[in-house]
């Protein structure tokens, strides 16, 4: 296990992965030690996280994502895997996954993502379409759910879905700026 994934940093679990709090605390500690600090480490989304890192909104904005693409910045997207119940208008969360935003084309509703999952194939940049949800509810067993799905980004063409999922939705975004 690498230093960043270790217990004193992100505390990544081989079974459950890395939670939002773990990502934030791990990046905070690592960046403080390696770089002597940073300008911004902030989170937008519904996932449970330390208040000191909160950007103050539960729905990630395109402006926030845009800030994460640059020579001295990064944006990590927590993608929720959801089963869709169209009759109830619900998206039930069945898991999640972290990807890195490396570019965007908002005019054409595209995000460029690096996805470390083996199902995504070789390490490359994926061009993933997105749409903004206009209704429905995100439901599941995680703290922060249920919540309105309005305003969240649903990822489409180009996203490699988990086999249990019908939909991929950006639950939250971590923004890091040096």
C-alpha cells in the first residue's frame, strides 16, 4: 500500500475503498508535508466530510470543476454507481468510485476523465458525456441520502459503468489548488 493510501493519510480499505473524509484528510496531510501547504482543498457534494473542507454546497458546480483543471490544480470526482427506478424517480446508490478530471468541453457537455478502474482498460483519458439532472431523488444507505437529484451531473457515453449500476452520477468533487 502506498503512503497516501495508508492509515495515517487516506486510510484506504481494500474492501470499501476511500471515503470523502479520507481523501480530504489524506491530501491535506500529504500536501502539507510534501509542499509546505496549499491554497485550496475544498469539497462540494452530498457525501459526509469534515466541515473545514466544505465549499458550502451539496451540488457540485461546473465553475468548481473548471478550477480543478490547471498546472497547479486538480479535481477528483466521486462518481456514485446507481440503480435507476424510473417508476419512483429514484437513483439508488450501490457503490462509488474516484476519477480524476483532466479536461472539459462544457459547450459539448464533455468531461475528460482519467479512470483507474481495470474495467476502463488501459490508462488513458476518457471523453465522457454528461447531462444535468432536472429531478428525481438520490437514495441509499450512505449518510447524506436521500437528497434531491436536481442539478447533479449524470455521466453517460464514455463512462465505464460498474456492472451493478445503470447510472453514474457525480456525488461530489474535491478541488485542490497549490
